[in-house]
C-alpha cells in the first residue's frame, strides 16, 4: 500500500515499537506473568478446597469477584461509546486515541466475565447455562448481551485494523516470518481500491452505530440483576442510567491513563497532544457531574424514606467505624477531584488530568464494592449466635491474588497488543490531514513534514 507523507512519518515513528521487544518489555511481561502464576495457584486452591478459601459465605455470597466483574465490564463500555460516537460524528481529534479506546473495550470485555466464573461453583456444569437457559433469568440476559457485545467489539476493532494490517504486510518489517504471514492473512487481500475502501467505511459506520446502543443495553441488563432484587440499596429504578453513566465515566478515566502511559513510554507527544487530554478531561468533568447527581439522588431518596432495612445500609456507609472512610473517598476522589482538576485552568494539564483519572478509577472500583458488600451484610432476618465471618465479609488472599492477576492480565494484553499493532492508527490519517501535526524534532531525518 502506498502511504502519503504524513502516514509515512507516523509509521516510521512507531516502526521500532512493533519490530523490537526490548528488555523493559520483557521485564514487565515476566512481572505480569508471575502475578498471573500466583493467581493460577490461588485458583487451584479454590477449585481443590472449595469457596471456603474465600471470604464469601451463605450470607455474603458476592465479594471482590463481582465488584471486579462490574468494574471491568464497565470500563469496556467507555471505549465502545467514545470511539463509536466520535467515529459517527467524524470528530477529527479522535484519530490518535480511537485505537486505544477500542483496545480497552476488547481487553476489558475478555477479563470481566472471567470473574463471574471465579465466583460460581461447579464449572463442569457451565455448559448447562447455554443448553438449558432460563429466559426469565436476568443472568441469562447478561450472558447473551455480553456475548453479543464482545463479538461486536471484536468486529469493530478488526474493521479498523484491516488497513493497518495491509500496511504492516507491505512495509518489509524486521519481524519473524510467522508474523508476516499473520499480517497477510488478517489484511484479507486489502489493496486500497475504491471498492474496498467503500465497503470498509460502510461496515465500520454500521458497527459504530450498533455498538453504542448495544453497550448501553448491556450495562442496563447488568444493572437489572441488582435492581430486580428486593434488597436495600439495590431495588431502585435509577440503577439503569446510574450504571451506564458510571461505566462510561470510569472507562474515560482508564482511557486517559492509557493515553498518558503510551505517550510517556513511546514518546508520542506529537500525536497524543495536550488537546486530547483536555478534551477528554471536559468529557470526564461532565460525566462526573452527572454521576455525582445520580449518587446524590440515590442516597438522598434512601435516607429520606427511612425504611428500616435501607437505613441499616445507609448507616454502614456513613459510619466511620465501618465503611465511612471508603464512602468518603469514593465520593471525593470519584466526583469532586476530577471536576475541580479540570475546572481550574492551571491544573488542566495532562499530568494533573491523568492523576485525577487514576484516583477516580480507584474510587469507582471502591464504589462497586460498596454497592455489593454492605447490602449483603444487612440480612432481612436477625442473625443471632452466628460466627462473625458469616455476617461480615473480609476478602482472603486468594481473592486478592486473583484480583491482581486480572489486573496483570489487563496490562499484559496492552503490552502485547502494542507490540503487534501501532497504537496510533496510520490509516486514519489522509492526504489532507492537518490536525495534530508533528513537530520537526519528532520527525525521522529521512522524512519531510507535510505543508
């Protein structure tokens, strides 16, 4: 495939990244694999000895695993919604960031459902979920919705990669032969003809149109698993939009953090510019304000109703002897901090916005935990003469090991994918591209910057 001058500059900038797997990359990869190995041992103990090695009991049947599931599925939606909407609207500044968003979508959708498998027993009967599904069960809806969403996300990412695979195929990269053959297969004979361009454009537009409502539907279905349960703090009609907004909000934070890391490691300042951080910061601030409103509405209505069962959960969240500090951090770092950081011009910089995103993402994970555990620790019937571990949930090292293994897998996928494809999509930039023009000091010596 022939590249214009600007595309050549972008490709030459990223060529060493996909050609070489340096010492640092090997070091991080080994580190992630060690954590995954620890998680594998923890999983072996859980399968061999049962769920008694976890903190989950008859009363608190959910814990870290479900919080992780909701968190990872949630951040995947931001990639789909942001990349889908920006693609549909043809926003110019989307081009350098759209691939990172699509990568987040696919990777998080792979990892999230794994935590559901960790939470259930009798994995030997897992196939019964597909052979004998109960259509009246929200769990079945969730399986169908997530499966459809994952397939759509993979197709959306692949359609965006076909042109770049053709570029890698024809670039004579210094890579093993098996990778060259794989690029040739994945490019499916793309040569840049007008007919091929038209078909890919139409297909990508259709997938972008479908992926946005699909993401909203999937997280709504997930929220219904809670909202349709007669438990305090869950039985609420606000959970649908609340979950969707929180998912996009936390995913935006992960996208900003991923941009910041890639920009630092691969020296992509000319492409992932301050403007991209500021624009995504504005989106994060607006989403944070909306998320704050839903949070205030949720707890205000529960507190004002003063139902005994619900009041027990509210008391746990407000008590500094129980979950008060967690609740305070979740709302200050998850709502106020990002809004203040982006609202003040002096702190509206990539480093400050990335820092706010980091704390916000942690706060949103804690929020998922607070949705689940305090509710399950508030039984409807009094529980006398019961061991404390049956009433109070406390995660064991097995659960933490598997949680960290999931996070390590998330980072490992990002490391490997960035070595298999360029983080900045080359094919997105056409002949008339003028946005985010690279500075002269970042250009290869053999190239000339476009006028």
